[in-house]
């Protein structure tokens, strides 16, 4: 995945390009579907359920805290996203994607190394 992200090419900014007006409803459903189809979401909730199964106390406060922290984090990201577009230009997007690609590739290589060495 990281190597695929490194294949990104710089895009020229087209002055006649169509501007899409942002929509919170569209962003909500897009994020909802991406999150629903992600295997990480499934593993997160399986991990939470296993953790709760091992506890002796009432799990309601754990769920309340978990859902509250997820909601605060998601609403904060949704609030900050439109504000990022004022300073996030195409040049920065390119370098952010290159940096993320390097980070993901190095993390993947490290995990493979740990798997091979048993460490």
C-alpha cells in the first residue's frame, strides 16, 4: 500500500476545473461507507467485545466512554476538515501522500521483519 502511494504524480491545477460544493450529508455517507467496509472497524469492535467479556464489572460505562470518545474525535475531524482546505494546496497534498507512503511502507517492512525474526 505504501509503495502504491509513492507512485503519485504531481497534478497541475486546472483553472477551469469544476468546483464541487462541499456537503456534510455527502461527507457523512461517504465516511460511513468507508468505515463500514474497513476491516479495521470489525477488528476494533471484536477487540472491544473480547475485552468486555474478560471484565467482571458492568460494561455500560466502558461503552459510554468508548462511544463518547469516538463521537468527539469524529466530530472534531469533521469540523476541522473544511478549515484545512484554506491552506492545504495541491503541492502539500503531494508531499503528505509521499510521506504517508514512506511511513506505511516502512511500517509494513518492520512488521514483516518482526514476523520473520519472531521478535
